[in-house]
């Protein structure tokens, strides 16, 4: 009579591991809600802020009174950086020659 090799209980490990992985995957899918909504979860309430929230909100920085010209700047690029129209820059700086800006020169942005 031929001797049959004994079967190891480890041979059941691979199918069992596959079942466990599939169950874990299904659990993750189910618990995430499966929503197709692409909007981020954020506070979209329309209620006014409480006093505490209003006090902790950062205040916008005031615009500086002057701008220091850097190498390569021209009146147009300064206007874009500072959000001050070119006409206003020329009115505030009548002595300013737009063709001869010098690095380090100070330009008034407001009175």
C-alpha cells in the first residue's frame, strides 16, 4: 500500500487570508458611506460667527505706505504687486520717471 503524504493545515491559510482581506475591504467600503459627493466636508453653515470666532479671526494687513523698487521692476509690475493703479502711483510720485527706476528707490503708495 502506497503511503499518502500528510496534508498540512497551512494549506488552508491562503484561502482564509483571502477571505479576511475581502471582508476587510468590504468593511472599509461600507463604513466610508460610498458617497459620490465630491464636495469637501467643511463648515457651510450660514449662521453668523460668534464673538469668540470674530475675535480670533486674523485681521487683514494694512497696505504699506511705500514700495522699494527692486531690480527688474517697472511701473506696471509695481502696480500689480501693490494693487495700486499706475495713474495713482504717478499722481503720488510726480517726480517719478517710469523709464529710470532705480533699485532701492522708494515709491509712495498712499498719502
